[in-house]
C-alpha cells in the first residue's frame, strides 16, 4: 500500500515551472534620451502686469 502511494506521489509534479518570456529590451539608440519638454507658459490672464513702481517710501516719524 505504501509503495503504491509513494509511486503516485512521486509521479505527480508538485510544481510546474513554465519558462516566462522576458520582455523585449528597448533598442539602444546612439543618442541619449531627451529631457521632457518645458511646461507651457501660463495664460495671459495669470500674468500680473506691474504698471506702477513706488519710488519713495514714507516712514512715519517716531515721537521721541
């Protein structure tokens, strides 16, 4: 009985390892990868336009 059980256990593969295909490597190009493009400029509505720049600053006098 034990011999039959051992024969059945040994005949059944516990693990079936199937070879998994490796993903294809990207072709190596002669030029380095390009950096991402710069972000687009903000729309004109978001740009603040400075029209007046104060040239004098008034400081209140301190009472001593």
